[in-house]
C-alpha cells in the first residue's frame, strides 16, 4: 500500500470520527436548553396566575361578561 493511499484512508477515518463526535456533541445542550425553557415557562405561568387572580382583573372580567350579557 502506498503512502498516499494510507494517508487517504487515515484522513477518511478521521473525518468520519470527527463527524460522529460532532453529531453527538449537541445532545446535552438540547436537554439543557429544554430545561431552561421549561423553568422560564413555569415562571411565566406563575406570574400570569398572580395577575389573573388579582382583584383588578377579576373586576374587569366580571364587567366584561356583565356588559356582554346585558346584565348592567
């Protein structure tokens, strides 16, 4: 086997290995990003729940429903 052929095979093997490593390197990042998004979504849901439970919003929704039904 010639030196050139060996070098070509070595390069091909290294290229396959680097691509294989690159394909699996982002798997942990996707999980971490998913966890961060879920925590942010839960925090936003908590804030929205506090806003919706406030007296101001409750009175506003009640007035809207009463106006729509013509109960005023």
